[in-house]
């Protein structure tokens, strides 16, 4: 009976050592693992999730292929310009919207964009045209200052900073303004989030 108890204790000890040894060998039981660009919790890590960007092996390979000798700007879906092309955007895990600097969208740029981004580019261009038309049709109501001497406001220039923010120049033949604006879609209808005159 005493011998069986000793064997039992030894077996428990061996099992405990085996578990510890396996955990040491596996190395990632209680840690954070980078998988497909996302930090995944394994076991019970004693540290918080890493703050540095998690890049998959595919992303790391793409990052190493960026050619910084030649600028080829593209606009990412985060409204940021990636000056060294699609691979720079992909390195950050960002999808390309069109092949040009952000805010410089036009029909020619859409036509020259690659097939993967051309459709999205055209949608953005159509949205921008719809936004411009909305502002043109409603500038009298949108403007915080009103026409004078029986004039009627009309748009003279749009300058887009990105796909939702820009500047608009307008006048009524007597007074002229420059305003900055932010516009978005709400239930597929354009909505002015802010409109502020910056120059009279």
C-alpha cells in the first residue's frame, strides 16, 4: 500500500514536470500571437495586448518589396496618401481606393486605376458629384450668411481635401465667400455636418 502511494506521488510529479516542460517548449501558451494581422490571445498572458502593429507574414513580405526609389501615389480607404504605391498601402493593411493622391479624384484617375480599385473609384466619383450637386442646389440654405441686393448664390469653385471634406467658393455677384465643409451620406442622402465661412 505504501509502495503504491509512492508510485502515485512519483506519477503525479512526472506529470507535473511534463506539463511544465511542454509549456516551456510550446512557448506561446500564455502570450499574444500575431495571426492574419490580428493579435490573438493564447492561454492567460500576464501582459496586455501589444500596442505595435501586428503584421502577417504576407504583409511583412509585401513591406519588404516596397520600392521607395519611385513615387507612385495611391489613396487608401483611410483617406491617406501612400506615396510609394499599392504595396505601401497593403503593408499597412489598407485597401487602395484609387491611383492618385487623396483629394485629387477625377474621372481620368478612375479610368486609369487598376481593375481592383476602378469600381470603388467610380463610386467615390459619383458620390462626390452628388455631394457637389447637393451643395450647389442648397447653397442659399446652407450658407450662414445670406445674399444681398436681390442676388442669388452660385458656386465658383470646389476644392476637395478628401472624399468628405473640402472648400467651396461662392458668390451672389455682390459678395463672395470661401467656406470649408464636411459632408457625408445619411441613409443614402447627403448631409452637411459642418459648413464654416473662412474668407469673405
